[in-house]
C-alpha cells in the first residue's frame, strides 16, 4: 500500500515511520526547502513518550533532549517571585519527561525513519482530492495531492499532518458557519540564538517573567544557545504585520535577560496565533488528518507534540497493512478524539494561569506556584498538567 503524508513535522514524520514499519511505501511532502532549524522548547511527556518508546524512536529523541532542575518566575527588577522544582514533574511522569527543541524532535524523527520513507522538501501541497474507497458508491479512486510547482502525487491513503493552518483540511466535510480554529486570545513568538554567557547564567533553570498580559520564557541549551518564547495577549485572530511587530515590542522591559534576548532576535523566527483546531470529521474518502491539523490543543495544553506522535501510532495501529481503510480511519477517530478533547479543555482552563491579565490573577498564580512546592498539592497539580493517562487512570495510551 502507498501512503502520502503532507507535512514533515512531528506528526507527519511519526506517521510515516510507523506506517513504514507496517510495510507501507510512504512519501512525505514538505513545503519547507530544508529541515527547520529554529523554533521553541517543548516539554515532552505523556502519551507521545510511550508511543515513541514502542515505535523505537525514543532514544533518537532523548539524544537531543535537555533536562532542567527548576522553573523560576522573575519580575522586571530581577526579583524571584515564585519557583518550583522540575523534579516533581519528572516524578509525576515516572521519569518519562524531558525538554527538546521543536526542530530537534524533527531531527530525531528523521534519524529514526532513516531511508524507510521518502521525504520531498520544497513540495507545498496546494490542493487535495480525498479519493474514494471501493464500496457502494463505486470502485476505488486513489487520493491525490497537487504541489505548487505542478507535480501530482497519488496514493491509497493521504495523511494531512500539515499543522494548524492545514491545507488538507479543506478536503474534509465542514459544518457551514462554524469556525475550525478556536482562537485563544494570544499570539506567540519563538526563536533560538547563540549566547554562551547568557546560557551559563541561566544554567539549568527555566526563567519565566512574572508579568501581566505577556509572558517571556528563556531556556539555555547545553551548547551555548538560548531559546526565547513569548506569548502576548492579542484578540485579533489574524494580526497584520505591523500589529505583530508592535506585539513583539511588548516583551521589552521584562528584565535584563529578556531584553538581551530581544536584542538577538534572528531574521527567521517562529510566530503564530495561539488556537485550537475543532474539526467535525477527521477523515473523508482516503484522506485523514493528524496532529495539529486535526486536533491542535495549543501550547496552553503543553502536549501537542506528544499527542501528534501518539496519534500517529494510534492511526498506524488501526491501519495495520491497510486491508480496511474506512474501518481503520473510523476506529482511529473514535478512540483518539475523547483524549484530545479532554486536553483541549485543559488548555482553555490554563489560559489565564499562563498569561494573567490582571493583578489578582497574577497574585493567584504566584500563590499557586508556591503551593506547588508542597508535595500533596504538587501531586494534584501534576495530575492536572499531565492528565490521567500518565498518572495511572483514564485513556490507556497508545
Ligand atoms: C510556543 C509553543 C510551545 C509548545 N510547547 C509544547 C510542549 O511543551 N509540549 C508539546 O507536546 N507540545 C508543545 N507545543 C505544540 C506542538 O509544537 C505542536 O502541537 C506540534 O508541533 C504539532 O505537530 P504537527 O506535526 O501536527 O504540526 P507541525 O509541527 O506544525 O508540522 C506541520 C508541517 O507541515 C508542513 N506544511 C504545512 N502546510 C503544508 C503544505 N501545504 N504542504 C506541505 N507541507 C506543509 C509545515 O511546514 C510543517 O513542517 C507548543 C507549541 C508552541 C507554539
């Protein structure tokens, strides 16, 4: 059986590798001309960790991972307002937790798939025909993807793993008048820069700003690089370039380390709205959605990458060698949708905690973070952050 995967991101690479293990001939179409190098830090845990273990990919990811000892919230004057030990998260996840740059997850997954899949860079898919499985409507028709330069690809199955602004999603049945993206009122920026001195000062601490309506976070990498990611309140779901530049200036004044990070903004940065994808049906014909394209949970849920990898394994397990595609696609959605909807709800609950919009919310966050240092409270919070799947109840995971 032949599969086409649109998007060589986290979900796409995981799905391609998992299908190749099941004997599929798999091609991945990626719009970027080369593998990505910039991005933001991801905390990796939960169902994706278990899936990566069972797919044999975890060592490739851990090789690029980082561990941190503490998270510290610092105000504009440099005063520490709250802190908590990362060890508590590590314990709650039974040691299955590390941090890794988004581009490094992709590098690790590329190492893992090796030459078992074909990856075509610079292939931006502009239109998709979902095709048809053989049945009462007539004989089978292959799925098709057309690339911007006119190349045309056919397959028995097409997986749309093309992220939150998915093109493939256009081939899915829609409910007229409903929005697929649920905007969460925030805009995010992220990048990586080289500053060994700042990296040494940050050490193994994640440093976050204790601030209203915006949140800046710095992580040092072991090789002297530093990642900045900033989230700022923005109620426009599609801000114009000028507005985005203005939003970026709002991180200025959050402390000397943040200002230093802003001064080193490279030409290429990651930037996007913070949103969730609410898609009424994940498949049509021979076409199915995966990862952020189907069920973006947003950075507020902190498990999008994990769910993309775990979802890829659930999908590949359901497909097997591809004997009954309609049943497999229905089974994938039925088993996976409840867990991602639970995570989306958790993400929405976290919004005000993540970026407090008023002084009361900021004080409440400081207080909650202090409480996190108490073991019983920490266990409850860890359960909320990690979800029941990691701490022993609920969805059995992939
Ligand atoms: C700041 C931030 C922090 C986050 N932190 C965490 C965290 O701590 N833990 C966690 O698990 N998750 C986290 N996430 C979420 C996580 O990054 C996403 O959920 C994850 O990247 C989704 O993977 P994906 O493969 O579905 O999509 P993506 O990673 O977006 O990949 C989509 C791919 O498709 C390609 N593409 C798009 N359109 C086309 C097209 N038309 N043709 C061909 N290719 C195309 C893109 O170039 C890209 O390579 C965070 C997100 C952000 C923004």
